[in-house]
């Protein structure tokens, strides 16, 4: 299986968001926004329950989601930024309007039958891949692309690779380097800018 690539163009990211919204796919929109803004693996995203990120007593989203990563067993505390909160608010409103339970022990990203089972990884992959194809995103796009997209844009924003490694909970920098998806033309751009 070849490696998934990040989505490197903000217009393509917006096109995918609009695709989901235009088609009334609020859950998929929220899934996509959560993936590109949290750097979590899809297995961790799909296992989030409403109680992990929403305080039902205060009727507000928590500042962070705290979880134990399924793959690494490491604890992770992820800030819920404004984009994630907006998408999750839209999803919560959508569920309430459609009489889908929103309570602490219910998964956020429900599977098709809404029987408090999360969306499957394979279905999440099909959703992301199909949306990318529909809006013309090139490359091998799948669930892992969301995590890689976060790292790519963090790097482009000047965030230290060491900080990105820490966010990803990677044990070595070579693993993180693979995630960043830096290609030769981007490397060439660095040499063009550093004309001493």
C-alpha cells in the first residue's frame, strides 16, 4: 500500500468542506475539519464520544479533548480550535434536529445506522477519498491525509519540526519527516530563498 499524501492547497481544503456542506453531509464535514485541525489518527477521532469534548452541565465545548491514543497508548491533550468547534456545533445541531441522541456516552461520528457505533475506518476512508476525487484533489488521499495535512500546514506556518514531532507523539524525527510530505520543488524553494 502506498503512502497517503497531504492536501497542500487551501483552496482544495475549502472545496472539500464546501462539497460536504453542499451535499448535506454534516457528519463528514465535521470529521474532515476535526482531522485536519487536530493531527489525530482516524482511529482516535472515530472513538471520540460527546462527553470527551462537550461539558453537558455547562452546555459548552471543552477547551481540550484528552485521550489515550489507540496506536501508541500515549496520552494526548488536543486544543479544540475555532474551526473544530464550529464544525462540531453544526454536527450537534444537525443531530438534535434529526432526533439523534447527543449525550456523553454517544460517539460523535456515528455510523450509518446511528446505533451508537462509530463510523468504520473503511467507510471514513471512502468518504474522504470520494470527496477528494469529486473536487479534483490529486494524490493519494485518504484518512491519513488529514493528519498529514495538519503537519504540512504547521510546517509551512513556521512551526518547529520538533514541536510537530511532539504533537504527533512520534518517537523519532525521521517518522515525522515522512509525514510532512516535503517534495523536491519545496526543497528547491528553500535554496532559492537562501541566496547568501
